């Protein structure tokens, strides 16, 4: 039968072994939890990265569409301004022709009266 001091050492050894096993168990659980958190964070990071890339692509496409619309609008504006200038010139030419006709008509009437 072991002596008290030996019993005490056996008890301390068992206690130490239990605490050591407990530390390894807690460490393993924390390691698994840490790995799970890292996996979730990586998934979130990947999803965010994909969402950012999609948003950037959407904005790029929208920017291109708006730039195309701007170019089309500027071209239409230029064409409209050119058409307006042509109409002004035609109006002025018609106005001059009418004034000249009126003067000739007036002169003809004056000549007929005389």
C-alpha cells in the first residue's frame, strides 16, 4: 500500500494529467472555432470581393452608356445648330428675294402709272 506522500504524488500526477488533457481539449475547441471563424471571414471576403467587382463592372458599363448618350446628344446638338444656321440663311435669302420682288413690283406699278 502506497504511503501518503506517494498517494499525494499520484493524486497530483492525475490532477496534472487531467488539467493537461483539459488544456488540450480547450485548445482543440478554440482551434476549431478559430478555423470556423476564419472560414466564415474568407467566405465573406470572397463575397464582398465579388460584389465589389460586380459593382465596378456595373458602374463601368453605366459610365460607357452615359458617355455614348452624351456623344449622341452632342452630335444631335451640332446637327441641330447646323440645320438652324441653314434655315436662317434660307430665311434671309427668301426675305431678300421678297423685298427685291416688292421693290420691282413697286417700280413696275410706278412705271405703269407714269
